[in-house]
């Protein structure tokens, strides 16, 4: 039993790390602070909680329902890996170059978020945090595990932990806003972009190998 629990813990951590990197609450923090700059501290913390909760729900639903959707449309895991890898790689390039990725938010969505009463759901959670890359990664993580509710539970648990981590990042960001240096934020975002690029390449390699049977020939 202890060995089984240890294996589940290891799988949860393995799912948590790429999800946290790709959801990238650190990358969303500057927009969160800008969109809530005129709000009271209590409202900013409420917005952080709504954004984290919405992100958790969206990604969890994608994990639970994604396999059925794939079967309905006849999409294979390898095809989805390739598509997800391409999307993530394009997003990683934007992060390394410190550009605002239009796959996550557009300038119109950011301005719309500033003008809205509640920004926690749109555009912070969708599409900033739970964007196409995060959804694709969550679904790939689930589909490459054995079938069954245990595997789904492992990925969903990792998503819940990512949601809690996102809330903590936003909460700490509100407290430390005056000390956040753009230079250090830029370094962190570039490092995240490099890690996302590596994850994207790995997804592409795995997808191409599976789709064309390269692994069986080696």
C-alpha cells in the first residue's frame, strides 16, 4: 500500500510540474495586478480566488471529458500531442522574447478585462491561465496514463494543486507588489519559456514517434 501511495504521489508531482509551468501564474501576475490596480485588497484577493477556481474547474473538466471527445471525433493521442506541442512551442517563443502571446490574451481582452466588474473568469482564468496550451497539456497527461478513474484522479489532483499554487502566487503578489522588479519577472518568464519549449519538443517527439512508429523501428 505504501509503495502504491508513493507511486501515486510521484505521478501527481510529475503532472503538477508541467501544468504549473504552462498555466504560468507568474506570467499572469503582472496582468492580474494591472487589472485589479484600483480594487480594494479584499476584492483583489476575491478575484485571485475566482481565477484560480475557474482555472481548476476548466482543466478538470477537460481531463474528465477529453477522452470521450477524442473518441467521438476519432482523434488519437499522438495527433493531439503533435498539435499541443506546436501550440506550446509557439507560446514558448513569445515568452522567451517577452511578447504578449495572442494565444493567451489579446490587447482587446486585456482592455476589456480592465473595464469589467469581474476579471477573475475572463480574461484571467480563460484564456490567460486555462488557455489552449494548458488544456492540451492536461489532456495529454491524462491520455498517456493507464485507463481508469485512478489516473484521472491523479491528474485532477495535480490540477487542484496548480489552482492552489495560482491563488498563492496572486495573493503573495498583492502583498509584495511594490517590491516586484520587472527585471526579475523578465528573467523568470524567460526561464519558464525555455522550460515550456522543452516540454513542447518532448510532446512533438513523442507524438511523431507514436504516429509514424519510429520507436518500434529503433
